């Protein structure tokens, strides 16, 4: 995933979290906020310590970045996103596989109504 598609500043995460809308599932929460100046969609990942140790958290972030990269063309431009992992996702993703993780992200994206036609 290109740097242009990543949220990296704390203030950007905070803005999406505070002013954005959200949808959630058992394992994930997705916040989104329209950008001030429409550009490529950007995403940030938040994986709390409750999700596992550093190795598990970094592994799930790598997998989520790959899932997001595959779906980037279908996501409408002009929005920032923050995807928050809930406890239990790491174990469920290990047990069910990469395709299952992609399906969970697709569910959330479908609920947002921001998918490009």
C-alpha cells in the first residue's frame, strides 16, 4: 500500500474518530470522514494491546494492509478511514484464514455506503 493511502498523523486519526461516522462488527470498527480536499482514500489501523502481543498486532496490521490494498480501487476517493481491531480478531483470523478477514472488511465497507460504483 502506498504512503499516500495511509493515515500517519495522530491528529488525522483523532479527527476521523471524533468527527467521522462508524460501523462495527464483532471484530472490527470502521470510522470514515470526508476529506477537506478530496484526494485518494487514506486509512489508518489501530490495533490495541488487548488484541495480542507485538508480533500478533504487527502481523494483523500487515494482513489488513494487504486486504485494504486489494479493495482500494473499489473504495470511493475523498475519505479518510480508521479501522480498529477488537480483541479476538487475531485468533479468529488465524483460525479462518486470509479470505475470511477480507470478508469481514467487505462487510464493513458495504455498510458504509462509500464504495465506488
